[in-house]
């Protein structure tokens, strides 16, 4: 296996990253889209069939249980893959499990143990996926139990079924390519403004405050869904007082508390971060103000944070 320090880009393929921090739930059946339309923030009848799309599932009080990437497979029966943070897969399954019995044409399956996730980046990403899985349909590749999809920034996620006959040959091919640690992928997610809500954060945030409105992960005209009343009220009658920001700092110190500090108190809450001795990056909820005050990683105010535009 080539390691990340040997080269920045392989000669004939993309860079691969393990996605062990993510998992997949599967919603399938004749009324899968109808079921999801009444639960998630995304428009499952109009937008999701056009391309993979971000979204979230919320409590009746409009708080995020988990955020996801929604991927509609070009197959029958209708199947939507929900890519979620690994720790949030069980909470989301329990949440959706309360409603799915009313939709007998839908089935909910946790595929965390059945699928192996890999991230791909680089100019050869699309070509490699097409050679491996066939032609894409609306940004989605699908072959047997394997699937992959493009992200808006040109990266892709690949999910391989561990029981498929070609799983071992595919993994041997990938392991002979350039494979970088998961922290590299997490940095790219942070730079793209893609948060991941973990199980410990379930129920803390409204979707606007984790940047879903900017990612086009919220629909305000599709009709009712769980939490919609609170979410819409924020949109039409007021604004969330907190917003998602990308932050950078020097050194290899990680946040030891959820708070982001200002000179006089707390200024926000950490969502995700990567601090492993290279470039330290994070996503945090910051209180919105006309002039953002100086921000610090630590309560002693010794490590300043830089806002990335």
C-alpha cells in the first residue's frame, strides 16, 4: 500500500480514504420516497431523484437527530441510501422506526456491517468509478450491492458490499493505490462545510445552524415533515442566532471541551474537528454578530482560532 507521504496523486487513479466514521441506512419499498418526504428536511419527490442531496431528520421540536447524504439508487424497488455518521446510525434507525410501521410498503435496514465505505478524490475519480461500476445515472453508480455517488465538490463516496464476489479483488486494487488516512477526508469535508452530527450531539441543533440551508439541504415548500413548523418559523419569521463556521489553528492540540471561547466568555460549540499534527481544522457553531470577536481553542485563551472565509 502506498502511503500519503509518497505522493500527492497516483498516476492512474484517485486517492482513496477509509470512511470508517460513516455508515449507511437503507430505506426501500414502494412508498419509500413518500415515507421519507414526511420525515426529512429534503424534498424526496423532486430533488433527491435528480442528484444525491444532503438533508437531516429532526425531532418534533425541530432539533437534528442526524444529518445525512440521500442517495436514490437507479434500481427497483425504490431504494434510498442514507449515509450518516456511524455513531448516529442507531439513533436515526430508532427515530425512523417509530414512523415506518405506518408505511407498510417501506423497509428500514441498518447496513453498517454490510457495507465498506471509501472516499475518492482527484481528477480520475469519475473515470475510475465508471470503469469499475459502469455508467453513472444522475451522479450515482450502482452495480449489484455496490454503489457510489458524487459530492458537489468533485469527490465521491464508494460503498462496497463485503459479501459480493468481487469485493476482495476490488479491495486488492484499492489497497495497491494511494490510500490516505481518514483525517485527510475529514479535512476535505470541513473545508467544504459538510458537518456530521454525532450521537452525542443528537437533539442539540436546528438544521439551519449546522449549515444545511447553505447546502440546499432544507425544503421550505414541500409540505409538512417532522419538525417542519419550528424550522420554517426560523426561516420566515427570524434567523438562527448561530451559524456554522470553518476554523483553523496552529499546533496539534484538539478541543478538550465542546465550547469555542471568546475573550470574555463562550462564543460557540464545536461540531467536528481534525487535529493530528498537520493542519488543524474544525467546524463550529458560532454566535452571529456584526463583528466576530477574537476566538480561542482553550479556556486559557492561549491558542487563537482563525476564521476561514
